[in-house]
């Protein structure tokens, strides 16, 4: 099917930048990063407090946080020597909206396929 066949669906998807979505989906693909987001959803935390919750080095947690920052999911504030992180859920909302649009697209396609199969079966009887 060409894009011209469903302009309403494909034009809406243009709103989300590919790079931004790539960063969000890459960030949430990792279970440690999802756990960090879950922790930050409860309250902001210092990097050292986040690191204590995981069986990896502070350096490894820092790398995970950088991936989350790159995706815009974590915002870091530096106060003296402390690095405080908090969740920014807006990029998750955009990713969720993109997934909802994709779901609607595939539901329409599957409904059309089902109608086609039903019509074909009726024709054979």
C-alpha cells in the first residue's frame, strides 16, 4: 500500500521526529534504565542514591543516566558536588502517542484484511 492510500495516518506520524523517538525507545529498551525511570517517577534523586540501588558501578549508572538524558527522559541539576536527577515524562508521552497511532494503523489494516477474507469466503459458497 502506498502512503497516498492512507494520508491521514502517515501525515500524523510526521509530527514525531525519528531521532527523538529513536533515543526514547533505545533508552527504555534497557531494564536498568527502565528501573531508574521507575525510581525517579517516585521522586527526584541524587546520582549516588540511584547508584546504590543497582549492582553495577557508579560509572555504569552514570552512563545509563546519560542515555536517559539524551532521550530527554531525565533532567540533571548540579548543586555543588551533588548531581540531582528527576524524571521528565514528556518524551514517554510522545512515544506512547506514536505507538497509539501505529496501533490504529494496524487495526485498520487488519480490519480490512478480515473484511476481505469474509467477502472471499462468501464468494466461494
